[in-house]
C-alpha cells in the first residue's frame, strides 16, 4: 500500500482542499505543474537540499537518498 493510500479519506480530502486553495491563490490550474520554490515562497518556507541540511552526517544523507529512491514519488 502506498503512503497516500494509507491515509484516511478525510485527511486526503482536507489536503486536496488546501492544495486547491493554494493553487488558486497562485493562479496555477490543477493540471499545471506547481513549482515547489513558488509554493515555498508563498508559504514563507525555507527549502534545503538534502546535502545541505544543518547537522546532517554524510552517512545519514546517503541513507535518506537510498530510502527516497525506493519510494514512489508523490
């Protein structure tokens, strides 16, 4: 079972509503790609590349990269 399928329908509906609202505010249609840097700027979030996370050991970066490659993309 994928991560998304394991979430409750109520939670998925809430997330979908929030995504629709943010896309509307950014004037991005549902079928258009949403650039993560655009959304992050709108939300005031700071994005870090995996290799630049503060206090993250190189071994931890490797483990995370291996884990990410085994997961489906959302």
